[in-house]
C-alpha cells in the first residue's frame, strides 16, 4: 500500500512538473510577443516622396497627412520634403517640428505618439528632404492602422518660414489646425514625406491577449505552488 501511495505521489509530482513547463512556455511565448524582434534593419516603410518641386504649402500652423503601413514595424523616424526660406536673408533660422499621431475617428488623435522637437534648417534656394530620427522609447506601429504625420509650423514669420512641398505621387487625407487640438478636413493632398522603421516578425506587435496570456501563466504557477504546499502540509499531518 505504501509503495502504491509513493508511486501515486511521484506521478502527481511529474504531472505538476509538466504543468509548470507548460506555464513557463506560455510566459516565454508572451514575452516574445511583448518584446518584438526586428526582421530587418531600419529602412523606409512608407513613402510619398518623389522630389517634385512645383508646389508648396505653408499654413495653417499644423498640417497632418494620413498614411497606413503595410507592415508591422518599429518606428525609427520620419522625413519631410520642405523648403526653408528667409526672403531678406537676415531673419531667424527657419525651424519646424514633426509629430506622429494615431488616427482617432479618422482624425489625428489628441496626443502625439512622437514629436521631433524643434528642427533648425538653413534657408536655401532649393527644397530638401529633412530626416529626423526617433531617439525616445521604442514605438511600434501596426500594419493596417491609420496614422498621421504632422508638420508644425508655429515658428514661421514673415522673414523666416518653412513650407511643405506638395506634388508627391499619391493623394492622401489631410487635416489642418491652428492649435493642434481642433482639426479641419482639408480633403486630399500630395504632401511629400517618408516614414522610417524596422519591419518586425509577423505577429510581433503586442496584442491585449498577450497580457491575458501572461496573467494566466502567473496564476497557474501560483496555484500549483499553493497545491504543492497544501499537499506537503497534508502529508506531514498524516505522517
């Protein structure tokens, strides 16, 4: 009888070990999803730039252009095709800012996901594609999700200003704002810009189910630990 009891206890212990390994595997899988792996080095993951220089747009203060990515990616920066102008040659250094928004009811959201800070550019006779890198916390963008790249031109004056060039290859939904809070539909336009990022492995962008999987794993581990403690206490009492 004692032999069968010991064999049964060993079998239960082995079964619990299998359960522990399953829970740990679930936790590791969730962690892999929570910390996506780059599939490639940073590159241009969306472009509406072709270098055409026939039109420019300098107001309102905020201009936001819609785009949708075809890949999951870690955002690494953006570029805008702009022309910095100082008509009299003695104005302040032209500057602008860029911001990235996630769409909210097809408009830019209330809070930007990323801002570039002030970007100073030298006035010149020709436009330039000005790139800014993201040096902040990791930011993951989802495939099929609508985002907006905005240019902020609040530093423009009569003697020093920046304009964003049109005539890109595609017409994209555009919004304008004077304060970055209330957006006006400007229809579709062809502003030129690029979004840079590192593509991620398929399914790498974290989902709400990731957190559920992590929670289930922790609950399972805690429950098994409690059962083992209770069983040990029971054996001690019997012995």
